C-alpha cells in the first residue's frame, strides 16, 4: 500500500469529532489506474463541508488522482481487504458505547 501518509481522508474518517454525511464520514471504492489498484473516497471534505462526489457530479477517480491521496495496491483483493478493515476501524473509532481497540496510529 502506498500513499497512506498523504491520505488526509483516512485521518479525518478516524477522528470521531469530524462531521458525517448521511451517517457516513467516508465511503471507499477502488479502480484500476495505470496497472495499479487505487482505493479512494467517494465522500470527501471540500472547503470545510462533507461532499458526496457522485451527487455533486464529480468523478471520484479523477478527483483522487488530481489530489494524489489515493492508496495503491497490487490486487483488488488487497484493496478490498484494506477497505473492510478500514471501515471496521472507522466504526469502532466513532462508536461511543464501545472502547476503541488498537490505534489508528497503527496504520501510520
């Protein structure tokens, strides 16, 4: 996995004090770009507001390539596995009634 240090959306999603949009703070997808599998958010913080890129008519793949904050994997299986693990981490970090296990710092 490459670029995790540059992925501000990862840090934001794990921070329970940041806002949510329709009960989500991030939603990830992956696509093949130049022979690599890139994982990217479809919900982003833009100008201080959470935005669903597709609903705003913005192509999430093009946007993430422009921002350079995608995560890169060798296979779709690796991207899918990370996406599921990340979703679980976000859920735990935002759950008020469950103690957080581990630390988001483990990713960095």
